[in-house]
């Protein structure tokens, strides 16, 4: 769903699909992404630590955007990350924004719509336990916009007049030293974000027609299964050298669809022969991101009752003599200004996050006996490895 919002003297557009880039995208890249997303309007956002493009189809009856700006791009850098905002625009309509690493707007983190669409978006992102929540209305949005010193990001048409690339390239050169790894995941999952957006639009249409709302697909169907994810991470990590031209491998992590490698400079090493990646400002460390190619972004819904799943995981951990901690997840609460007795609201899927610590390599572990399990991050530590993930119930 796409919609304009009049705030102050400007018209803002909400409901774009977002992709992240390592460098300022060329017009060719923008048009390729737009074609895949069936969009012809776009904007390019040069954030503090990330470069992103937002895409959408034209507004009904509009040939080109006129003095129209991205609301998500304007506010993404305005709060401490990671943050999640829900704002009531008018009766029955809310705007939702989700911003994480590098102040990047999540691919499906710019949503405008009714209660069902917004609750579905919040449910998809509830697996993260560190959100900073902001709730309010259109008046709070105006206050936040007024606090931002940056210029608004205009929406442009990719048909005919193109988005100028030269100033973007100049800005991106300055940002290269700041850009960290991991944004390939956002780009690779853009097609999934589009599918979810289409599903939400259908749910909204059915709701307006008096039909029961469509339940958002389970994360178990849209994320890799644990064994496959561990195997993909291991195929990259185990092939890494311990040192490269005097740069020492300090720490490794696997997050979503990328392996993140942290290199540290040792005596004799120079930046002239450094590993590939983003160099720190002091020139002493490098962060390299390696995408997990060929990963199947789907799984099977093998969820059982959440207490049963927890016992299955606990039994597996005790047998292996590992350390397990279950973490509390902030509940998906009612939207600001929404009536609490809405019969159409779908209950969120039961879930709980966990942290698993082990002294051995995790890449050959067999987790198929644990229903509803998905991993989110893997990190090396001085004592072994730490795995974080989610258990989904029914």
C-alpha cells in the first residue's frame, strides 16, 4: 500500500520497498531493481552509514511525482538505532518504520495501512529483542521532522528524467570508510519483501470487503532451516585463513545472509596489502562481509506447542552439555489510538528467542529434532561460539 501524508508544508510518501547498496547505485542499477519490483518511482537515500534506494509504483493518476518526499528516508537517521516507530495518521490508518544496523530501513520496514498490515509488520520483526519503540500520531511525526537538519529525499520518476548520479557518487566516496558489512542480506531479500507487501495489500482489500484477514506467513516458511544455515556459514568460515598479509582474523560472525569477518593489523602489515572490506578510520581494522550465496530462503512449518519446543531444545542442549538462555521478547501490543476490541486482529505466533553457548564448532550439528527452530546470528568468542535464534510455536 502506498499513500501520501501531508505534514506541515510538504507531502510525504510512505510505503516504499527498500534496497541497500555498498555504493551509490547507478541509473542502470536503479532501473533493474525497479523493473524487478514493478516500480517506476524511486528515491536514493545517502544516510550516515548506509546507502539505500526506495521503490514504488506511481500513485494512481499521477504521471510523475511533484514535490513529493520519502517519509522513511527523512526520519531513519533521527533516532538511536535500532528503532521501531508506529504512528497513527488518521482513524484506521497507521505508518510503521523499522530501522536497524547502520540506520538502514528494513526492506519491509516502511508500511502504511490498517491495523492488520501494521501488526503483521511488527510481528515479522518481533524476533529482535533490542528495539527502541516510539509510538505517537501525526503531530509527533511533525515534531520529529522539524528536529531533522538534513534535507528531505525527493521521489523521482525513472521513466524519462533519471536520478542524477554524480552527486551521489561523490557522497558515497566519503561514506565508504563508514560502511560496514551485512547489507547484502537486505538486497537479497528484497524479492521476499515485495511478496510480503503484496500479501498485506490483499489482506487489506479483503478486510475492506468484510472478509477475514489473511494471516501473515510463518517465519518458518521464509527463513532457512537451521542445518542448512549452519552448513552455509561453515562453508565460508572454515575456508578463511587465520591471517592474510599480516592482518589477523580477530572475530567471525554469521548474521542472516552474510559472514562478517573482523581483521586486525599486526606488526609489519600495511593497508597497501589488506584484506577486502571496510577499513576503520584509524586504519587498524577491517570489516569484511561475505554473502552466503545459494542459500534457500525457505523452510517448512514444523511448529508444535511452544512449551514442547522449548523442552525439545533444552533436552538437546543438556545432552550436549552446552549453555542455554531463553530471552524475553517484547509483545506485539495494540497500535496507538486503536480500539482494543477489534475482532479481526490476528494473535501473534508464539515465539521466544534464545542464546546458545558452546565450546566446539557448530557447523556439523544436527538440529532437525527441534521443531520450530531458526538461527539468526553466530559469533566466535574466546571460549568457543555463541548461537542466537528463535523458537516458533503454534
